[in-house]
């Protein structure tokens, strides 16, 4: 496919089959940042309608939140093509059919033609998962973050306090981050102890873990952004 503009029919069947069978979202863009191909998982991630023809379209043509990062995404695509090297981006945006804000890692690699000329980029995305050193030692698996907790006994502000308390912040540190008094934090903790049926911070943290606070981030702290992973 040397010397011609990158089109889907120019991509080898092996690459298409590999992407089609990949449960992680994948896409290929040409050197002008036009989409050439996406796999089904990427179509779902971008919440595209069934049968949508992506070929020849820009990010701005697909009405997705990622369009707010247009210049940065294209700049990083150019860096990948110029340097002939992989670059990883952490993109937090509204993804999937439910438009849930969540962080994804996009590994962007140069895409070569049959004589080694770079003609675009190929990207694989995967949920950004986390775990602490203690979870590693305990043999636990990394977890994906969420801003939704299927537990309705606490208010949003309660969950904010619960989040910082679970992660070891003092009442004063939590109060500073939330812009409230430390007495308000302590009063909320007392009420939450009663609701949870616990009597000390150790039991409370165990309760938080049981309702998946360990993988929870309050929605106000899960903001749309893009950053390079070094």
C-alpha cells in the first residue's frame, strides 16, 4: 500500500481479524487524522449508532465528548508518527452506551505500509485499572474506577467524606479538600457509623470496602481530561 492514501481495503486481513477479535477498543487513523477503521468494541466505546460508517471521518464528525480534546489528540498522533514510537494517553471522558465518565488508557502506535513508511496510527484502548501495593501483596487484581455506587443510604456529600476517609485522610484534611469544617466531617462520620452499624474507623473502612468504595471516585473529581502517561 506504499504511495497511496490509507484506506480500509489497504489494511491486511490479518490486522483486521486481530482487531475484530480484540475485546479492547481499537481504531486506525491515517496521517490526516481521518478514521480508517474501528472495531466493534471501539464503536461501543464511542457510542456510535449501529452501521455508522466511520471511514474518512474526523473526531468532530462523530459527536463524542473526546472532540473537546481534538487538538491534543491530533498533536499526540503527530508526535507518534514523527518519532516512530508508541505514546500512551490517559483520557477521562464519557464512554460507552451509558456515557459514563471513566478513565481509559489509549496506546497510540505508528501504522506502517508494506515498505515501512508511516501512513497513520493504530490505537488500542483499555480501562485504566488501579490497585495499591497492599492489594498487590494480597494477590488481588487491579480494579476499574467508577463514579457510581449502587448504595442509596448515603448522600453525595456522605460519599465524598467516605471516599477521603477510606483513603486515610484525617477529618481536617478531608474538610480542607471539600471546603467544609472538620466538625462537619466528624458529625457526618458519626451519622455514617450509625447507618453502617460500625463503631470504629477500622470497621468503617471494612464496610466501605464491602460496598466498593475502594474503586469509587466522587463524580465531581472525575473530570474530562487528557494526559500523557510517562
